[in-house]
């Protein structure tokens, strides 16, 4: 009978445990575990979203950088100041109208509005001055541009043609040689047209330089 009483007590304890399960005490702990899993899932989702947002911002920054580099490599004007953009738009209108003085004025203002010296704008200033026949001022603009970006063959090419116009043939020959060396390294912009233009310019500079040297020897 003693053993029977203990067995009855065990049955009663098991029954209470079953009632506890039915009453939801065990269910509450399961729900709590479920909530913690949901919270962990939400935090993981947020971290994934923040990671995706950071990735998108990096991609956008990368695209902007590549676009700016492509524009710069293509020779187009890349500016940072809104004021510069306005003056460049006015510059383009003035060039279309054939007003080189107004074009130069707006270009000078665009250069001043930039936070940093801009070699592309200075090169463009030299081109505008060449178009209106101010070769001395064009030479100064190209020289300033070269000091900022000494690796751009187009600026050397433009200065070389300016030197030809100023009858500085030896200096032009040197700039053509430098431009030819640089264009060989610039695979993106090196075209047959540039090679032909540089070759023709160098031959002309060499012809003039030889003629000048012969005149000097004869005298």
C-alpha cells in the first residue's frame, strides 16, 4: 500500500504538469521565445536594409566618380560651383552667337567661381582667346593649365599651335614632342585624328625651325 500511495502521488504530479501545459504556462515561454526570435529577425532585417542603403550610396558615389572621370577624359568641362555652371551656359550661347569677348568674360568668371584651379576651364579659356586672335593671352592660359595638369596632351597641343602663331617654333616643336609622348599613354583619347594633327603640327614647327636656323647661319 505504501508503494501504491507513492505511485498515486506521481500520477497527481504528472496531472498537475499536464494541467500547467494546458493552462498555457509552457505556451507562454514558447511565445516569449517566438517574440525574441521575431525581434532578432527584425534587427537582422534592419541591419540588412542599412547595409543595402550603404551599398547603394557607395554605388551612387562610384557612378558619380566614374562619370566625372569620363567627362574629364573626354575633354568636357567638369565644374563644382553652380555659379560656374551658369557662366558656362552663357559662354556657350556667346560662342554660338560669335561673341568671343563675351565668351571670354563668362569663362573668366566661371574660373573664379571654382573652389579649386580647373585645368579644363583654363584650357578652354586659351582656346577662346585663340579664336579671337589673342595668342599671347592664350599662351598664358595654356601655361597655367599645364601647371595644374601636366599630363594632358591636349593642352600641350593647343599651346604648341599658339607658339606657332607667335613664331616661337623651337618651343612649339618641344610642346608637340611632349604632346606626342603623352598621347601614346592616353589610350582612351588617343585617336588617329589626334596623331595626324600632332604629326602635321610637328612637321610644320620643324620646317619653320630649320628655316630660321638656316637664316641665322647665313647671316
